[in-house]
């Protein structure tokens, strides 16, 4: 599978999630973690899609401390907290669809951070692919925003 196919899976997860965000962790071409079961505030306000995908990978594949070189696919640009976790786990690549600004404009207030500045804190180089299939992810966020009570 390629980046476009993997990001579409993250976006599909976001369509079914309680909150419109989805993430998958991929290593060696295999999905090793998903955020399907829990997303934002399912358990706590810190249960963001990226963190749930990391936790899923760690539990399901017994990969605690061994996510180095994996790729994170996220329906929305990682927030500062999630970016910190991605860097801590030494992912080699992040692919995201919607931006934090898209989320802010259409769903909920976000602390807008510069992902490139945050990436400089990584122990190793991390590739960032921005706004892949952004239109699809923004559509999900907008729809959720319209239905938000």
C-alpha cells in the first residue's frame, strides 16, 4: 500500500469515531496500530487518535520502545502533545490530511503550532507529508462541526 491508501484508512476511521479524528501506525508496510476503539476523550481528554494508535501498536505487537522507523498516518495534523509522542517514539514519517487550522475553523479550538519547528526536537530526521487528501478529511471535520451539540 502507499501513502494515499494509508491516509484514506485514517480518514475512514475518523468518519466512524466519536470525534472526527483517526490515526494508524504503520511499520514495514503493515498496519500495527489503529485508533478505532478510543479517540479524543473516550477515556480521557488526552486520548487523541495518534496516542491511541501508538498505544494499540505497543500492546498489539508488543512494540513498547520499538516504533522507531514507523509511519504515523493521521486524518488531522498532530497537536503539540501528539507530535511530542510521535517524536519520542522515533517515528520516521508523519502523513497528515487536514491541518490544525482546518480543525480550529470547523470543529473545535486548537492550539496552532508549527509542526516543522516541533520536528526539530526529534533525535532523528522525520519526514512530514502535509495535507494529503486534505479535502476528504476537512469534509469529515465540517460534518462533525455541523452536528456538534
